């Protein structure tokens, strides 16, 4: 999918927040298929994953991704993908995030 096609797609985009204040920055696709959390730090810590883990536990998305300033992509032990922002954008434009 090229950039123009993505802009013209009808992929729903929203966010998720609990009454206690946990939130997931972007929820893409029907039925919340992809959850995305954006962190500005150079290292994603365990406490940075609290909201994403809550969303995953409640909604079971196909993908759970934390976009950040880390240098190397990785997975947490429970399957959350931690992606450098550049890699995330490459995969987004290559249609590997939202299908």
C-alpha cells in the first residue's frame, strides 16, 4: 500500500483510557486490532508498559507496539513489540502494521 492509499483508507483510529487513567495512545482497526503506545525516552522501562499490558489483557489485539527512541527492535516476554520510531514508520508504510 503506498502512502496515498493509506491516507485514503478507512482504518478506524481511536485511543483507549481507563477510569483510573491508564491509556493507549492509538488503537487502529476494527475491534482494536493494533494497539500503539508512543514513548519519548531512549529506553522503555517496565513501568512504561503498564497501560499497554492492561489493554492487551482486556482486548487481546493482534499487535501491541510501543514506538520509542530505542535503537534496536525487541519483544517483551509477553509479546509486546518495542520498535524504534524509524522502523515503525517503515513498517507502517510497507503495510506491515495495519493490514
